[in-house]
C-alpha cells in the first residue's frame, strides 16, 4: 500500500482544515487507517484511527470532539477533518495503514506510512 497525504497548510487558531490520504493497492478497504503527527523536537504521536467499515474509530484525548476521521473506500481515501484548531496542533501529519483489522493507537503497529503534510496553526 502506498499512501499520499495532502491538505495541510497555515490556518489561524479556531480554524479548520481537512487532510486527505489517498492509498494505492487493492487491499485498501481492508486496512485500518490512522493519522499521526510529529511536532518539532517531539516524538510521533497518535491522532486518530478507523477500521475498514468506519464503524470503529479511536481518537487521542487531545483531539476528541475537534477532529473526525472518516474514509471513502470507493475512492481509496481517508480523511481527517480538523476543527477548532489550536497552536499546539502544529505538526507534520502523516497517514498510515495497518494490515490487521483491529484499530490501534500504537505507532509500531502500522505497516505502511505516507509522507507527511505540514499543518501550522497561528495564534
């Protein structure tokens, strides 16, 4: 599975952005998909994940109620809708895929990674 993320940019605090991640590979709709982020000087951290049907999702506590993950299997795309953005959301956001059908928040349980897209939130 190859992953291509896009949609990052510069936004003011309180604003919104939608990230997209397009996957290639015939097994996309069987993969758990996740979003992670890494801020300068910090470790990569979990943001959100979704299973193949969209019926199971997990969110980091820091983004609950503000971010939403969803997917369109027909378009091989997973999205991260980010609202009420804060300066502390500034990071490089990457999408990842997991062969297992079980959602996970652990970085080392994902098998495929795309390049990141920069999100910068100004105060």
